[in-house]
C-alpha cells in the first residue's frame, strides 16, 4: 500500500509539452482515475510513474521515498496494459510465474502464490493454456492475476477494459471494484471513458492538454465542476451551455424539466422551444429541443406518451452553473438569467 | 455436389503459370540430363539421355575433393548465417529498444551501407585478411561478411512492429535487457528469424567471388569455386561440370524438402533476392 506524490512533473517530446507542471497526491488505498480525452497526456503520466518513460523534470515519491530515478522493477508497482501484454509463448501459469521467477522466489512458494491467484481470478482450469486460446475477458483476468501475484504497493492500469465488448466491460468493472475493495491497495486507472471513471473511482483526476483540470470525488466533479472543460467532459449527454455575453451558463440535461402546461412556481425560469428529436433509452428519455439559445438536451425518466412540438423548458436557479470569460467557474450571477425569468402575472395576463 | 466450372481466365492463368514453371525448371532438368550424357552426346539436343552414364560423376569425384568442398561450403554457410543473424538481431534490438539521439542517423548509415557494392570494398578487405594471415581459411571468408545490411534492415522492421507493451511488461517484471531479447522477443519472432536464416544460408552457400579471392587450394574452397575449375580456357568439361553442379545442388534441395513451408514463406516475406 502506498501513497504516490507527484511534484512539478513535466514532460516534453521535442517542443511539445505533454505534461505541464503536474503536482498531485494519489491517496493510499484509493481507486484513483486519470481521466481525459485522448492525447491529454494521461497515459504518458502513468508510464512516467511506472518508470517506463523518463520525465523531463520533477519528482515522484512513493510514501516518503523518492522513486523518480528508480527502475520500473524497483518501484513496487504492477501494471495492466490495454492489450493485456501477455507473453504469447508462455502458458497462463508461466505468464503469472515469470516475474516471481526473476525475483528468485523458491519454486514451492511460487507454485503456492500462482495457484492462489489463479483461484482468485477463477482461471485454475486454464492454467496450461496459451493466451491465444483464451477469450478477451479471460486474458484480462490473466493480466490482473499477473499483477496481483506481485503484491505491489500500487496497481497501474492503462485503459484495461477498452478491448472488451460492452457487456463484459460492465462485468469487469464490477470485478475491479470488488478486487480493489478486497486488496485495499492503491489503484491508478487511466481511461477516457467517463462512465468507467464515475462508476469505479473513489477519486478522479481530470487532465486536459497536459494540465490537471480538476480533481475530487466523482460527486464533486459532477456536481461542482471548476471549469467549462470539466462540466462538458463529464455527463452524458453533456451539460447544456448557453452563451450570455462573455459568460456561459450551464445546466445539466437532467436538471431541465420539459413541460407543456406552465407551472408558475417561484424562482422558475422558462425557455420556449421546439422539439427536434426523442431518444428512448429505456429507463430514461433524451429530448433534443431547439431554442433561441441553441439546441438543448433534456433528460427525464421515461414517459412513453408522445409530445407536441412546441415545448417549454423550466429549471431552477440552484442547478445553474456559471462560467466566466476564461471558462472558469464563477459565483452565481443570477442577473444573467433575468431574460429567462418568468413573470407570472405576465403569463396569466 | 456442385461442379466447379473452369472459366477461361482460370485456364489461361494456369496455362501461363505452368509455362513459367517449365521455363524455370528446364535449366535444372537440362543440367541433370547433361550430367548423365557421355562426351559424344553432350551437344545432342535430345531431351532424354538415351545412353545414360555415370562416368561424369566418377570423373568429377576423381578430379576434385567434392565432399571436402561441400563440407567447406556447409561450414561457411552455417557460420555466415549464424554471424549475420547474431549481428542483425543485436543491432535491431539496440536500434528499436533505445531511442537515443542519433539512432535514426545510425539507421540511415546502415541503410546507406547497403548501397556500397561488395566489389568496392573487396580489395581493402582482401589486404586486411591477408595481413591477418587468414588466407586459405574459412574464417577469412566469413569474418568480413559477418554483418549483413539486408538482415539488419529486414529484422529492424520486425522488431519495430513487436508489441512494445510486452517489453514494458518484462521490464516491470524485472527482466534484464539481454534476457528481454532472449526470453521475450526472440521466442515470438521464431518464424521470422527462421525465414531470414534460410535466406542467409542460401546466400552463403552461393557465395562465389569473395571465397575465390581468399582461397587458392581446392581443399580450402567452397564447392562453388570447384565448379568453376571444369570450365577453363583449354577445355570445357560440360559433362563433369553438370555432374558436380548437380551434386552441389543436393544439400540445398534436401534443405528445401525439409523446410519447404518456411522457405516459401521467407521468399514471400522478404521478396525474392
């Protein structure tokens, strides 16, 4: 178990700055997700932490020990790769045993460790098979077993589920959460998939263009985004952004209500719109509505009745996110909403 | 069962292919039947050797230490293959594994060296081998040819396409750099290296000009040099030449029958040289 601390970590390839001065703490025993769009530097960051790539400057600590210049094998970590990276010429058993052999662990002990891990990932019957005889999910479990058997201080995972089909991915997500709960070890998990991040992480770090945009619990990230990038990156469909002069205001699709008969409750804001499309997702429905502020998404629990084209959207001011010119979150500026405010008397007139 | 229809284009294609195969095989066939003809029939254009005789073979064996020279050829080709494989594996691994400054430049230099013809460096090499006292030895033949640019360039491509994650994984497992090559990379490139090895062996077996410079005694020379001795300014002993050539082809033929699949694969992979 280990806490990992990054201090002023920088990385550039030639003139491109891939990581710009990153300082972070990855808490001991946390399931931390490095989330960001492709090319944001998240995989590079993970590889630097693993020692597979060299940083341009900065320091890395594991607990209090500096590991910046340590070889990968001396960092007390194990890594699971996107393509599993199993040795094709070795059996499942040999794949898991390989690292232990190099560490010169005695044979009897090795056998005990490998058998134990095989049981844990339910692959005992497949021990003598080659990776190409296994399904994607089984390969993934071998890759996990190979990491687990090393009993590392931290697990690094680089998009480990992206090669699996949707159903298996959901299943493996559950398994990883349970595994982490069982091992109580630090997990550092790289993904571009916000669903994975939100569902698995106890802690999320959002990267964009080599900079940390925000870090926090999934709830903090979702309900309290610090800037436009985070607000737009997290949430499906993404947050609705309306331009009001230099400012942007954002409302999440599920915080907008779609009405056809107006309810003059206090502090309600209203936008007129025209229904463009309806997307039934089963449990919920997404409506796309054209308004004078652009096309807005509305997400509601499913209602199966058909809706007339002219619709009205209402929302509460507490759910509105305000962003300044630079895209950073600012304190609520309710006067920006004045245009949208419903004057009840006017309505009833 | 549905009957397969032969379309005209299939027939044309196959006729063409059969024709081309015959053209390719005919010289070999001619070589074999000529080796069985006696002196009088040698310029006879009959394609069947009516009065087959083994006298040419007997004569060839009397004239030349054929077995000894074939052994020379075999040792030479094996050593060349081994050296060229080792040097090209190490070079490719170094170039791919460590992206140091200037590695592209080194690769460029190696590529360019392929453009320098053997004939240009033959004389300096000869002088050097002479000074080292390696004349008349197989080592003298092998050492200057122990690095093959062709082999390096071919393997470099395979090494480059080798999944990097496997190497990373081995590094995380704590494997040493040399053993990453031996235990992780090479076992997975077995067929590539086997194909390349076969090509290098055939090239080595056919080496002619350079061994001719280094050796003067028949006992020290590979078989290809020996063949030449049947053709000289006074008499051309075609019958014996064909007999000896047929014998010299046998080992390659045997290897071909054993490794047929690999050889075809290696020709497909590296193109016919």
